[in-house]
């Protein structure tokens, strides 16, 4: 019990003491975790940078900061007594000097003593000896001269045999009067006459040349090869390099290659062999994205530093050759076979210098697997800046002039104190043979273009990297030209036929200037269709053939080879636009007249008041005119729905991705997937196919389902004419047009609602005659071919209207223009009614069916001399004066406009917006002009057109 009480007392006492200490001690704020950015140079000579503690720490007595700034060393005249990992302890050597090991003190002869820094230094031919052979420390250091044939080592404490390039067999000594690049040039080497403003070149060229030429030093030969690559734009150096690396009769060839010799690097291909090298068929690899062949370009690089040291082989994957930054997947997408790749960016000079403080040299190879073994195929390099004397052969288009190389570099910021030489453009070109039965490729070519940049400039440097695929398009070009020639000839023949038909419809007997104009306008539309057929066929062909390959056999045309395709597509659009403007001009200038079959009620009486009482209401005419006006821009499809659906399929569903220059057919790639560049041909093939499919579906749906079961505006308009007792004569050309027979079978249409319902009931129950012009038929629409006499009669009646300067108004003085126009209107109404009733024998007509060939060609073979013809028309051809009758032309025009905009912007969304705006604009123009024409030709006041 006593022990327990004692323990309790001690615990309470301890707690009380702790509380007292806590109360008396001041409370401190929370320690900071923010530190100043360290700078190792802020420490003075008596302190060093303590990295773990992020501060400068004093070195201690007689110690100073080491050269690296991160530790301490003893000061001059002081030896290291001991170092336990903390602070060092230094001890003075007094009158002696510090030994070479830094831990001993030893005497030094006065002749060799450096009194300033207290060190002992022998001459260049002697070594400093401080210990006996058994390791005992001497009382005083001594200098011992090296015998002939030996020299002090780098530490100056041992005599070693001098190198072969320093040993003079004549004098049996290592004496050298001409040292350069670490070699003794003896005798003096013969000058090559190559002068380059580079200290690095001056210091190392002769040494590398002698070591390589005389001693066959492999490393020196690599250095010499690097120089030939670095200073490729110096013509005089090329002469030396070509002579040295292209011919070596005394050396054996490596792997049987003519320009690769033992101990020397393979720098050049033989002159004038570029064409044969690039057309070689010995590359055995078959590439395939979905087959059993290679799917990647496995580019491997043999790497050397500037001093000729071999750094090993490394894959180009991961952006080794791409100076532009990017994600790993983006960088490696360049090596997916069949993917046209392009990457460009701007970099700062400092970035390049940091990435490549010294140049690295690359020998490129393409790795492949064959028979279960791995092989490497040496790839040629085309250095665009190479100077061959005073010429730049690699800038020529003729391959026979090219000088191919095997080595290149990316950045050289070392050898010139004023400029940086960097690879501003690297292009890997893969060419497919035209007749590629084996489905292989020609050797890929790496083209490098260098640019020099001042080290004092702060401007950005442009860099690009691309992979392009080529294939001769000569056969495709020839086939395209043949197709254009054949179809173009057919277009000319078609235009001549249509012009002949137009001249007959226009009542022309002689070939006039207007006939030539009409011919070219028709030819423009026909040629537009020809260019569209060729471009659409080209786009669809490449889309199917290229994207469906299992093993790669064909390649897309390059962007430069797409030039003709773009020209053809532009011609198709321009000519289609001409055809469209011609169509609008024709439709807004037609002659049209509404004639009323209604007769006044009651008997005729005299006087104006009686005439007013028995007058026929004009509201039916106004109503029909309004309905006709609303039909002007009705189409078989919805333009807005067309644009929305096309954009939906291209952007949301992902058909747009089929336009990429790769072999992939994925509609919705992963979000982090990197895209290849766009192919204009594929992009057009996809867009036009989607556009035509969506348009065809709309037209088929509208024709088969909507118009049959919901609403058919064209047939409804014909029914409206019949219910209104109004017929319409439409003259598209002078002597040709269309007739809508709207004569009511009930005799009257100006009636009340009860009578109207009764009349409709009779028609439903077949209690009245049929609506057709010919008794017993229902056909109400006809094509009209007038005689010259009928047209002249028509013109004479409307002559007062043609002489009026402005559309008639509802008020005017007695006997003025309004009265004349009203009289002309009534006369024309009576004439047309009587004409239809065969009341004018001199301008009579007959009804007949068109021949099949007439329907196919659109040309009437039988001329109208004494009688006009009304051709039975069950297809409502009067829609030819409306948008409705030219849906194919409008569909192609919208599609070509959409594709042309995308061709320039590569943006389907922007193309959709611009196409929509243009559609709206021309629709408004078309409606405005047709409205004016309707007012002018039918005497319907504009105020009554809604």
C-alpha cells in the first residue's frame, strides 16, 4: 500500500512539473516549410553548400571550399589529418609541402618549390617521387627524369612508354615539335587545303586524318567521318572526304559494299547510284496492318558521339529523331506503316543547346524479322545541304544527280562559336512499286535539311518531322485523263443535242449568237457532271482500295499529287455554279399566265354598275398565285436536315476519320490516339458518299412515303387549280412550256361552302365528269409546244404589258396603263380559254404522247408548223421551272460547295455553316426575283403576295 502511494505521489509531482514548464515556456509558431531557392554560388570560400540542410555550412579551421562547392578541403600548406564524414581536421605542414596524397607533409628541393601555392613541380620530362619502393615516405621529394622512349603519365608520378604517334624511332625519343589533337604529327602532314572557321575542326582534323590514314585508328576514322557529315556544306572538304571514303584499294570491303572499308565508317554511296539504290527491289519485308507482315517501321539508329565513340544501337521510337515535344503515342504514331505523319513546332535556341550540348551522329537502319531472325537494312540519307564542289546536287529534282550518305546528325551547337546548325526538316519517304506483286517497298529514304542559326539571336527556330508515302500515279493519271476525254466528248455531244432541242423550243431557225451562248451554258453543266463523276469515282476508289488492304500494295497520292484532283473538283464546282445561275436566270424569266374559267353570274346588262355587279372574284387568282409563289423553292429534300445528318455522320458517328492517311478503319479512335494527316481525296470520298447517301434516302423517303401518305405539294397544287377553276400556262422558252388544266368539272368555283362540299361529294361518288382535258381522263398536266403563230398571237395581246415601265397598280386614270393592262388581261384570258376549247382553228393544237426517245433526250422530233402540240405529262414536268424539278443539280451544287469549303479549311463544321448561309442567301434571291416576275407577268399586285 505504501509503495502504491509513493508511486501516485511521484506521478502527480511529475504532472505538476510538466504543467508548470508548459505554462512558463513561451509557445512558438508552426515551423515554416518554405525555403529560398538554393544557389550553390552564394557560399564564400570558407563554407560549403550543405545540400540536405539547404544552407551554407562553415568548413572549419584551416579548411576551404572544395572546387565542386559541396564539400571542404584543406587550404594550401595544410594536410588532411582525419575525415570522419563530418567536419575535416587540417594540420599545418610548416616549412614542408603537402604530399600528393594530401595527407602527408614532405620536404621539397628549392629548385622545384612553388612558394606561392606551396607545391612541388618537376619539369615535363621528370616524375615526382615521394616514397620508397616499399612505401616509406622520403624526407624530401625528388625529381627523376624519364629515360628515352618514356614520358610521365597524367598524374606525373610514373614513367610510361609514349604512344606510337609520339615515338620517334630515329632519335629513340618521345620529343614532338608538332602536337595537335593529342597526337604528334611527324612528319608534318600534307595540307588538304580545307579551311573552315571552326576551332574544333582546326584542333582535331589533322590529328583524326593522320590517325585514320596512317594508323587505321577506328575511332579517328569515325571522327573524320563525323567531320565530313558536319561540314557537308563545304565543297573543298567534300572533295577530300569523297576521295578518302569512296576509294581505298588497299583495304578490304565490309559486307561486300563498295564504299565501306575496314576500320572506316560507311559515309557515302557511290556517285550517280542514287536512282538504282532507291529503286532496289532487294528489300524483303511485307507490311500489313491486319495481316501477318510488319505493321511498324522499326527504325534503328547506330549512334556515335563527336569523338567517334560508338554509343550502341537504339530504336527511333520515343521521339529520338523528333525535336518537337509530344506524347509517346503521338511521337510513335510516325512509325505506324501506312500512316502519313507530319509534326512541326518552334523551339528556342536555348532548348536546342540544352538538348544537344554535343552533336550525336546516326547511321539509320530498318529492322525486320525474316525466318525467325532479326535483320537490319541500311537506309540511305539525302543531305539537302551537301556541296559537291560549287554545286548542290541534292537539291536537284533529278535523282541521278543525288549523292546519298549514310550518316546524319540533329543539332551541332559545338563546332562553331557563332552559329547552331540544326536539322530543320526531316522527312522519311517510303515508296511503293507500281506493279507490286510481292507487296514490298523500295528502300526508305531519309531526307534532312539543315539550317544555321545565330547563337545571339532570340528568334524561334522552326522544326518539322514527317513521314510520307509515295507511289507512282502515272497509271491513275492516264486513266483519269482517258475518262475525262471520253466523258468530255459525250458532254459536248449532249450539249449539242440539248442546244438543238432548245433552238426548236425557242423557235429559232438560224444559228445565232444566243445559240452559242446557250450551248456553252449547257456544256458547263454537262462538264460539271463529268468532273464530278471523275472526282467522285477517284475518291470512292481510293477510299475502298486503300482502306480495305490486308497487306499493303498501294499508297495514296501525296499532297502534291492531289493538285490535279483539286483542280478537277474546283472545275466541277465552278461549272455547277454557272449551271445553277443559268437555271435561276431561266426560272425567274418564264412567261406565266393564270386564266380563269369562271363566268359571271346572271344575264349581261349594260353599264359600268352592271358590269361590276356581275364581275368574277379575283381572290381565287390571288390565292393560286400565292400558292405558286410558295412552290418556287420547294425541294424533294430538306436542306437543313441534309446538313444536320451529314454533319452528324461525319463528326459524331466518326466517318470523318476514314479520311486520315492511315490504314485504320476505326470510326471512333481512342481520345488519346494521335491522328495522321488528312487526305483530301479520302476526305472528299467520305464526305461526298455520305452526302449522296443521305440525299438519296431523303428523296426516296419523300417520293415513296411522304408524298404518297402525307403531303404532295405539286399534286396538291394541281388539285387546287381544278378547285379554283383556274388554268396556268407556263412558257419556259419562247415556244415551249407547260400547261396545267384547272377547269372545274362543276362549271363554277366561286361559290359558297355548302356548294363546295356538294361538288367535292359528287367527285368522290363519280357523279360528275373527270378533271382531265381529254374527256374521260384524269390527266391535267401537259408539255406545250406552240407554233410561231400561236406565240405571235400571245405576244400581241401582252404587248401593252411589255410597254409598261412598272408593275400595274390597283388605281389609275381612265384610259391609262391600268386600263390597258386590264384589257390585255381580259383578252388573254378569253384567248387562252378559247384556245384550249379549240375555238381558233388557225392556232389549234393536238394532244399526243411523247415517244420514248423524245422522253429520254428531252427533244421533240416533230416540228410545230400548223398546229401546236400538247404532250401528255404524267410526271408533272412543270416542276422544271421550280427548284423541285432540279433536285439533282441542287444536291450536287450543295455537296460541291460543302466539299470545296472543307477542302480549304479541313473543317466539316465550318463547311456546314457556310453552306447553310449560302443556301439561304440564294434561296432569298431566287424567291425575290420569281416574285417580281410573277407580278410582272400575271398582273397580280405584289401586295397580295404573302
